C-alpha cells in the first residue's frame, strides 16, 4: 500500500492537494465536514440555478495554477474567456479588454479611464512597471498606495488600483503589499486568460476530486474533524465525528489557526502559536445572488468604481458602517455558461467588501446599498427577479470554520507576503498547511492552488517519501 495521506477540507487547496498526491501514489482520504465540496469555491443549487457561494472570476484561468493542477491530474476542467471580459461602470464606463500588453491598448485604457493628459507619462510608466512584474521581492515591504504614488498622483489611477486591490486581496491599497500586487497583476495580464470555468466555480474542486477517485483515493463528506492526533511530535491520525483515519502525513486546508486548534496548542512551539494569533486577516466579501427570469445584464462581468476619492472609497470598512456609494464586483455566470440556469434565465452575483467579523446587521446594511446601486444601473432587474439570496460574513464563517468570515484568510500586507507568509511545513512532523494561508503568492483560489502544487513538488512521489 502507498503512504497514507489524510487531507482536511475540500476547498481548492485541499482538493487540489488530494488530486496531486493521489496521482503521485499516495493513498488519499479527503475529509469534508459539509455534504458538498469546495469551501469558498462551493457551488449551491436552487430552482435549477447553480451558483457560486462566493463572488468568483479567475485572473489566470487555464494558464494559471488552477489549470496546471487540472493538467497534471488529467482533469476535465474547461474554461470560458471573452475578448472584453469586464465592463467598467460608475466613475467611468467602458469595456476592459482581455489583453492590455500592446502599447496602443494601454494608451486607449488611459483615455477611457479618464487619466488627465498631463499624467499620461506617469500612467504609462506605472503600467509598464506593473506589466513587467520586476522588483517583486524588493517591493514586498512597500505599501501599494505608496508604490503608485511614485509614478503618479492622478486620482482616477489611484481609484482604479485601490478597487483592483480590493478585488485581488480583499483589502485596500493602503494595506496591500506592492510586491504582491506586482506579482499578481503582471501574471494576470501577461497570460490574458481571465475567465470562468464551465459548470461554475464548484467545478474546480469537483474536477480535482474526480481525479482523486480515478487514482483510487476517496473523498468523505459530513466528516467533521475534531482532532489531529499528534504523538511524539508527529502526526498519527485524524479523528472525526465518524471515526479515526491513520495518517503518515496530514494536509490541512482548514487555515493556520484552525489547524493549531485541531492539533492542540501544546503540539507547537509557543512562539509559533503566538505568531499565528498575531496575523492580520483580510476583509470579508459579502454577496447577493440574483436569479432572473430573463437576460437583463449583457456583460460577462461588471466592475463598478464609485464616484468617490480613492482615499474614501473603503473608509467605511474601518468605520464599520455602510458606504456612501458601494464598490461592486458583479460576475454574470450565465453569460459564461448558460447551462448554470434554466433556458433563457440569468444568474447574477453582486459582491462587495465588508469588515472581517461584521455583524449580519452591518452586512445587510451594506448589501442594501449594493442592491440599490445594481437596480439603478440595470432598471429591468427588479421586474425580472425570481429570487435573491444573500451571503454574509457569518455564512462564510459557517462554511469555512474561520473565525471572522474573512474572504482570503491571512491578509496580504507587507509583513505577511513572500518569505514572511507562513510555511506549508509546520513544526509538527508530517503536518502540512495548504490554502491561501500558506506557501504561495497570488489571488484567492489561485493562491490556494499554487500552494497545492508547491506541496506536491516538496513532498514528492509516495515512493520517494518513504525514503
């Protein structure tokens, strides 16, 4: 028999790790507390609509780590891209192109954004630097707002980058690492593969779990992990509400702090625990899902930038109150895959940022602003509405088990990226972390997938691990 690997959680990091380890010859058992797979990338169903729990688009699509896992494991994941994948609205309005590498498109982008002519040179230098992606490590410790200010003080550029930072990392550009943004922006636009999976976001973990099964592994649902058994400084097994699963290695997609809790604080050096408790979390993302009886929104994605100064657009998060005017990211999944809804109907998901740990009352007050803005933008929406469903921070906490319902996990601040992010290998022998909390760079689910790829490369094939 191969070496036994027990994976906790079926989010992208967990399901991706399970598929890669099964392909490498491990005897894999994946444990998921819910009756469905996916974590933050889960898909739910209602009345013939198949919708994402979160608000998802995938910056690198098939060319990024999500596609790489699919290729390595012989998966069947398909992707949809559009020449103009995003329609910008609010402060300005235009169709954002998939490929902005040509100089002519960068000039056009500056004009459509409304950059002042006197600031064209600074804007050009900024976008060339971002597309080039050089100096990531040397800018890890810099704040993104300061990095942008090196090139330009143009207000619309600052607003655009601030909103993009919130989209990438669930935090404003006053908090984000410039190096992490450089890394993510350059790879997104060099690849020009921004897209959405056929079958919805849940098809990503779904395809990986089918890979586990092809290699003889298993995924068990409604298995709530109660304990990671540690003896003599190494993992022995994982206990759930249904039984115990012996393990040579345990891969946790439960988040850094939850993993420490499950394995027992005393299993780790005190300084490791204290550091884990001191990490800063990202913001939450909250959503409204709209099921419409007919097509109302013609765009694949809507990116709404408020009519606010860049320094004020996310001030409501620090103040813990509803925004004056909400930033909105709104994918329309059925404009990528019509099969996600009954024939002729449309599925829309509108998301925005909220404070981590925000009450349901505050989340709903913020979503009231989002709904009002969406209805103002698309006047036919309310008349076509079949149903609407909201997801708050509390829903994210229930889904992930994380303490504050944060969108990404550990925030990608200057002190929490690159070499300063937690390592995948923990002080407990045989216990590894995957997911957005450890081991990789990038945006959300793609960062989680990258951690799974790195884990598989570090651990190696099962026969090698025995040695």
